[in-house]
């Protein structure tokens, strides 16, 4: 598991684009694509349908989205709390 992969997934969904997610997260588009492919291989499912018009969530991706959003939100809260403690 890798939180960066989860964040890439969530940001790609929110922005509707691997390229836009890459810009926001400071990765290359191919880096985001590789992270998504890694998740798909790890879980044995497809998260996105990719086409000329962009990306769309599969039914499996749609089911995972709420949990992955929650994990990313909790991670950000944890990082903020750690920063305040330092």
C-alpha cells in the first residue's frame, strides 16, 4: 500500500484527468498512470475506463472511491497534527 497511489487515484477522479492530477500533485502524467496501473494490478480490477474523451470510473472504482477518499483525508489530518506537534 502506498498513500501516494491513493492520492493520485482520488485527485484523478476529482479532476477527471491524469494530466491535471499530475500537475497538482507534482508528478508526471506517466507517473500518475503508473501508480493507477499498480493499484489495478495489486487489486486485480480496473479502476478507470480510458478513452479519447478522458477517464471514467468503473463500477469497482466507484465502490472504492469513498474509502480511498476517507484514507487520504485521514492521512492529511494526521500529517497536519504531526506538523503541529513538532
